[in-house]
């Protein structure tokens, strides 16, 4: 341990008695809490943090609360609830007749049968189960069955099968993993992908239905229902008892936001420790089982580890949402929310953009959505302040109080929880404080602080990539995230950390001034609302900043007064849309006087982001670097002289 100049514990709340009857006393500084903060405090654990500044300039940040005992493996959760609440609904999925449900007891019975089939067919640590399909009951049962007996589950982004043109990422993953079985359903939807990757694996295909077509003609195929015909309880029990905390539970491939996708090892210890930490900062989860309506993909750590595991760990109910945060597809989400009132709602900023518009227009939906809602949670990217403010107003108008809006931060390598904002922050973007069992190291990087993580929830490394594993950790064993953070209030660490962008995204102008891409992106989205769905910040080695803009097509159509049949190019070139962008750039320029904090002009792009080129993840997060590389010609047009006619300049 290096020399330490400061070591203090800070607390955001007054001493209080929790719902468990425990009294918590702040160790140092305390600030008063208003009525709304007290309401949040009734749900959450007190926000306490220990901060130590070292002579080398690094800052260590951790929770003074120790991580309590946690489960040996994920399978213990299913065993527990199948015994304690056998008839409670674990999963529900809408089909043509309504909600199809499966209880905890039914799930356990099917998991034992599926695990029997996997063990008999040679699946194991070196022959994992790959899942190509969207979220479904079958997907969940197969995943839990594999993990129950020590077989790694490898959920792969459905976009690699359904939106890709060359299936390049899918082929690479299958060759790397060497699966023993692949789940893909419905079969006709995945036919092209299955045909394209036949030479990349020797796995058994598991289909929910044996549809026609040549795509699977050369593969050994099993229908999902056939896997449920037999159960060898002794065989499964022996394998279940052999599962250890260090057993690999999942291999999750990163979205490649800062490079090529990597297979991140997720151990049973990581997943179980992460949920124990969540329960300690969200103790209300133990008071009543959570009910969520969720679309977030299980191939990503947010949906698959944070949300899915939270429900299973706490005996809740997950209504699998067939919608997506995309035009047209979000209608399914709204249909589901008209049926089910969640207790916790999770989404990414793009999803909240769609949701806010729908809630503002539909009083019945508002009443249903807020009926028993305890917490609104966002992650994957910072929530633009105008959406935060709108959700705050809507909750107050509907319920008479503000529903706590919180966030967290982590990554695939941290399973994912590393920090949690388990208190009502004063603004959007606060990612909170480290959770029990996790230690942060804030390392100076230019004028920023890189956040590094060490703890029981951190990955041991990458699938078959020892050199990548070695490079990912510093000399003290902290995982190098490449993310930057800052204190919301440097004099009050208890107020939390704020996400400050990716270090790899920031750049310098010719003046030598650094451009904080993450911060500028959020301000630009605020200024350009509602015409901008997302923006990409340009200007590396240029004199000023300029923007590539992915349009909010629905909003632009309304502004342009064009119908659904009008081509997108006509929409983005409509005078009203261009005027709205110019006015937004003008507002940004008025609020930020420096060349690095505003944008001189923008270009609206009629082509949506490409999944094949890695421009966008299936959560809707834009990969800044990939867009700049693929659309270098558009960046050049932004800076050409004389100015390109398509460029839109800020209104004075």
C-alpha cells in the first residue's frame, strides 16, 4: 500500500433504522435529506463511502460495508425458490393467446431434464452451450440448465444472426468457442445464419420448432420439447454439487465499443457476489419479490446478469418484453406495459426517449405504469437531462411524488455491478458509489480520472486469450476499464461519481484544447432535441467541433409534415428539420462559448448505424470510433471548403 494522505468515510444520510431493524450511523460527514431523499432512503441502504488519496496521485474508493455471504452458484437460487415458492411465476412471455407462464417448480423440473440431456451429449467446460435467439422462456431454461451443471452458457447477440450481412462476427465467435450445442429459434428466422455457419462448428442444433428448409440439413437437430423427455436426477445432482465458485458460468462477448468483441469469462462467484452486493444496497428487494417488464438482451451483462439474475435471486417475476428501443418495435413494449405494472423499470436512454413520448400522450398508460413503481433505473449510457426532467414531472403528476431515478455503472468484466447510485441524485449522470466488495482506483489520465476496478466480482480474464487478460489488469490487479469519472462535488464524495466518457473517445483540437466527447454529446442531444436520436462528435486535429447526427426519424417526420412513405433523405433535408438543427446548434453555442464545448455545424445522416460495422450495439449505444472510421467521407464533407451544401450551421 502506497502512502496515504486522506482516509475518511462520508455518508449522505442521517442515522436511520432500516426495514431490517438495523441502525446505521454515519462515520463522518452528514448532510440533511429532504422528504424525497427520505423516501428514497426507505428503499436503499445509506450511501457511505471511504476515500483514500495516495502520494502517487491515485484515489482509492470503496464501501465501508463488507460484502456478506453469498450463494455458491446461480443454481442455488432456483433450488431455493422452487422449494419456498413453487407456484410463483418466475417467467412470463406473451404469445398469440396471452401470457405464457412458468413457475419456479416447473422451471426446476425442466432445468433438470435439460441438464440431463446436455450431460449425456457431451457438453461441458470445453463444449459450451451457445444461444443465438432473442430472450425467451426456452432461452432462460437452457441457460440456467447449463450453468446448473457447470456448462458455460454463451449468449450471442441476435443481431449477429439477423441483421448481419456477412455473419462475420458470428463465425468468429463459433470458431473460438467450439460449442457442443446451439439454440436458435424460431428456425425459419435463423435459417440464413445457420446455413452460413455450418462449417464453423460441429454442434447439435436445438430448435423450438423443426421448421422446413435446407439450412439445417447437414446438422444434427433436436427439438426443444424432446430434451424434456427424460431426467437423471442422480447424474444432475452429482454435476450440480461439483459446481464451484470459480466455475465459468457464462462467456459474454463484448459489444466491441472500443475494439473487437472479446469473450469475457463470468464465473459463478462473480454473478452471485454481484447480486449479493445489489441486495445490500437495495434491501427493499427482500421485502417483496420484484416484478419487471424487460426487453434488455441477455447476451449483454445489463439485461442478462443485472436484471435477469436480480429476479431469480430474489424470487421475482420477469415478464419478457418482445419490444425493442426502436421505432415500431417499442409498440410491443407499450402493449406489455398496459398489461403489467412493474415494481422496477429498467431501460436505456433511447428506450426512455420512446417511453416519455408515449406516457405524455396516454393518461391510462401513465396510471398503469406508475401504479406500483418503486424505482426507475437507467444504464448503458447517460440519460439526457430533458428525459430525466420529463420522467420526474410525469411521476409527480401521476402519483403526487417523485419516483426515485437511479443508475449504476459497471461492465461485462465486472458482472456488471461496480457502482450503484442507491440514493436520489440531484441530476442525471450520477453513477453512485462503489458497492460492497468492490474497490475503485481513480488514476489521473491527463485532465481526467480513469476508473479501475478490483474485487470479487471482476472477471479472471478472457476466453482463450491470455495476452488480452494480462493487458487488462494493472500491476496491482485492478481491471483497466478505459472509462473516466469525476466527483459530482469534489468536497462531498458522498454525493457520488459522474461518468465522464471514454478515454479513447476524447481528442484535441489544433489549439491543443481537449474535447470531452461524452459531456459534449449529452449537451448536444439536449440542444438538438427532439430531432437528434444520437450524435457523433468530430474534430480530431481540426480547428473546431462538428457533429454527425443520427436523426430521430419520427420527430423529424412530424416537423417536416411528411408521412411514413416519404424517403428518409427527403425527411432530413426538409427545411423545417434543417431549421430545427440550426436553432439547436445556436442554443448549444450560446450556452458554451469555447470551441471545444460547442459545435460549429452538423450533418444529418439518412443511413442508420450499421451493426455489421460495429457502429451500434443491440442496446442502441453508438460506437463513436467505428462511426468516424466508416463514415470518414462524411467527416471530410463537414470540414471541406467551400462548405458542403448539406452542412447545417448554427443559428446566430
